């Protein structure tokens, strides 16, 4: 039986607790939060769980083998460091830390302590994103030219983070999972909401090796919620709509071909292909459930999780460079 503690029961904490409760051989022993009203809610829903506002209750409990940190990003480094030093495995909400230096320190500390450090990049564990990965690796799409991503909604405005860190974090983690590489250069432009002094709309471009290109549009100022990624390949194109309840993936047998005109090398013949649309059957499973299973399995096996500290570090690096470019007016930043 793996005993875990959850620190933070705000917006995302209830989802975390619910999914770990679904796992066999896992006991949610503690939930910690500074708001005692939230802890009362925990006690009503999960009478077996002990609650506290004092983190030392968790650090002193030798039965707790792992801690899940679901608190604001500015607190991630201090809390993760504290629990790693106490010999606990740590799962931390995205992004792993607020800056690159802190991320590097946590990765090094987890290695020295020989403990699992994992980041909750939830989309990586969704059946839809896993299907996209298999489609790319199998060659179904051919070579991927570029990815066009849109993540928009109205709010939630936050004082301690901006729209890049809040929403583009998903695109960077998905790209890392799909292609196992970080971008070479990043640039970002957009709009800053003066009242909160935070980026509220951003257009991010990322150049990867082998010509791979990502454009990402993120916004807190949209009347509609959109979560869509378009993958354009040499053979086929794929549209991923996370909001669609039943048809999250559509594969289009469409494309463009360029061939030299045999009469002259100065001209190209352009051919357009428009074929069928395939809607594959994607299992319905909450990404958080797969993420929770991955954390427990990684602890049991000792193998690094998919979204380990190394990936968390890479994503924080991308967010850092994108924000640097945004602050500099869109100047491309080398990675």
C-alpha cells in the first residue's frame, strides 16, 4: 500500500484526490491546505483522510511515501525541495517551477535523493494525445511539417502567472512527448492586460530541428473556449479537438505535392489531394487517472515517469524563453 499526501485543495486539488482514490493499493492519508473550510469539505467527502494546515504533520509521518503538490507555481520549488529532502517522492502540478534555476535544482536534488520527481502534464496521459504519438511514430502522417495550436477562453485571470505559463505549457509538454525534442528558437508577441500587468493574449512560434514548426495562440480574452491542434504532414493531416466529447481526433487524407515540371526546372507542378476523413475510436479516459497510475507505477518500478523532472525542466525552459521574447517585443530567443 502506497500512502500519499496531497498538499493543496483549491481549484485542481479535488480532481487529484479523486483520481488517486480510484487506484488500488493507494491510500490518500493526508490532505493539507491553509483554508480550513476546504479541509472540512475533504473530511465530509473522504472521512478516512486526515487533514492539516501544518505541513510538518506530513513530513513527520514515516508512512507517507509520496507527496502531490497542487499549490500556486511560486510555491512549487520550496515545497518540492522540502519533501524531497525528507525522502518523499514528489509529484508537482505544472509548471514544475517559476524559473529555470529552481527547476535544475529540483532535478539534481531528486537524482541525489534517488526519488521520483514527476510533473502533472496531464494532456500527455490522455488517450487522444497518445493516439497522436502512435500516428506520428508509425508514419501515418508522414513527416510533420508544422503544428497549429489554439487555446483560448475567457479567463481565468491570475495575478501570479500569465497566459503563456498557464496555457502554452500544455503545447510545450505535448510537443516534448510527441517528438522528444526541444525547440531551437522561440518568439512571442501579444497583448498585456494593464490592470493585472500580465500577458493575456500571446502568439508563440517555435522552430525545431528538421524544419518542424509550431504556432501557438493562447488567450484569456476570447468569448469561446477552444482547445485545438492541427498537425500537417506530408501524407495526411490530423485535427485534435480536446473539447469534442466524441470525435476528438479526425484524420484527413488531404495534402499538397510539389514536383518539378519535366519541361523546365524553373517551374513546379503543385498537386492537391482531397480524400476521406477518418474518425478513429478513442477510448474515453480521464488524463488525470492515467497520470496518477504513472506516478504510482514509477515509484513501484523505479523507472522514470513519462513526464519526469527532465521533461518538467525542458518545459520550464520553453516557458522562460517565450516570456523573455514576449517582454522583448517578440525578439527570437535561442535555446
